[in-house]
C-alpha cells in the first residue's frame, strides 16, 4: 500500500502537518468530489469552492499570519495540493496558480505597503489571483515578450496581451510582467500588479482544453492600460529575474499536482484490479497487471522523495533551482505514465467517463507543459550540473 504523504521521507512530520493533509482530504471529499464531472463537462470554474478554500486557509498557505495567511511551509503546501488533486486536478491547478504565482510574487517582491494592500484579500480568497508571463508568440522564450509598459510621469501605460493565463477571466488581480527595455534583454522586463476594473484591462478568449477543464484559462488584454508606479513590484528591469525565482517554487506546486494525479490514478487502478475478475480470479493476480502496479507505486514514491527534498530546501532558503526542476520534470512525466497505465488496467472501462482514470489521463498532460516544459526543465538541470 502506498505510504502516507506526511511520512514518506523516513521521519515523522508534526501533528500540524498531518492535520493539514487530513483537512485538505476532507475538504476535497465534501466540496469537490460530488461535482467533478459536472464541472469538467461544462468547463465550469467553481468560484464558490475557492471561497470555501479561502476560509480553510488553502488560498494563502505560504502567506504569513500577519497578512491573513496560514503561515505554513512547503511540506504542508505540497500535501494540500496533492490531496486536492487526487480528487480533481483542475482544482489543484487553480490552487497552485493562485498560491505559487500571483500571491507568492507579491509576497516575495512587494514592499510592505503592497503586501498590506493585496495579500489579505488574496489569502482569504476575497480576491482570486492570476499571473501573466506567457504570450501568444513567447512561451518558453519569455524574454522575447511583446507586451510593453511605458513610463509616463508617475504612471505606466501597458499594451499587449498574455495568453494561457489561469483565472484570466475570473481573477480579481493579476501580476503581469511587461517589457520596459529592449526585446530579448533579461534586464528589460518589469513586474506590475493590475486590478480588475482598471480601464484598458480586459479578458479575452477562454481556452477549450483537453483537460483541467474546471481551471479557467484565458487571455489578458492591455489596451493603453494606465497604472500607478505604486503598482510596480520591485525595481524596473527586475521582472524576468523575479519570474524565474517564482517559477522555482511554482515547479514544486506542479510536482505536487502531478503527485496527486498519479496517486489518484494508481489508487483507482489498484481498486479496480482487485475487483475485476477474469479467468476466475482478480486481474491483480496476473503478473502483467501486478508488475504495472509495482512500477507505478515505485515511481510515485521516487517522485515524492524528490519533491519533498525540493520543499525542504525551499523552506530552508537554500539554493533549490536544480531540485525543483528535477522534481517537476520527473513527477510530471511520471504522472502521465501512471495515468496511461491506469487506463490500460481498466481496459475498455478506462476509456469511458464512468471511471475516474479517463479524466486523470486527460488532466495529466498539462503537467509536462505548464510552468516550464519537460524540455525546459532539462535545460535548467543541465545548466546547473555543467556550471
């Protein structure tokens, strides 16, 4: 049987950490599981669920208590994302984007006035956050972005568009990285906070996706959008470096999302294999199936160890870029493999929407793409080991 999340590394976690994991599991069972397929079929972004998650402290996991957050660390954060994602990865993805990207960018690089202004609303889910880096023609090549911010006295004028943005329509606030210098210059981008309702700031096309369909993905559009210099995060030109640091932590959250998907798919496959009888015995007793299960659980355990190593380093404030990239790369590829095998174990039933593995299979692929593709993770890892 697969081990408990909070006891994987060979040492005992605190009672608080165990309680956090149990709380997230109970929340998912009560508020998410009954509606998973309805949300998926209709592409509904269930805003009310995130408001409830805010009441539980799940929308400000890493935010200190002084700003209305839970003040927890990355081990607890991994557990929350994992438990939610075992039930519905779409909700896990949105929780991850809100916490790791938008909220964490303000927490990490905002000044005290900015933290007091925005973090309490984000940590309680009064406001839902989005984060804009990717554009239509710049995915992995973020330094080539076209969205610009031009200084005008004490204001900035933003023009351009961001796409594939989680909460692009429903978000109340966005952290946006725009070009303030020459295209391709890593010192030529700056981060800004833009609130919903700001003139010139609007939402565009909502994507019709293969998976993660209850997690809203859409464009952000800026048409002579004027914001105060008070909305600038950090120094002019620091936006790209900030974003790379934010993505370091974000990769841990995608690793946790991947882990949740894999565990959900594995547990469904294990259950089915014990119940499905062929040739007079459960299919789990056939070597072809039992070996699949053995490989699945081993790779899940390996992913969990990598992930909590990265979480440990992040908590300690130590260099963890290589570890976050490795954990994200391995866990995301692993979850695609596990979801695929879970469908195979279910046979024809795995291809139907009556069993949960079909959705895990569709949702899994995003993990190898979002917050840096597998190929980009290899670039990051290679740069670190070849320094």
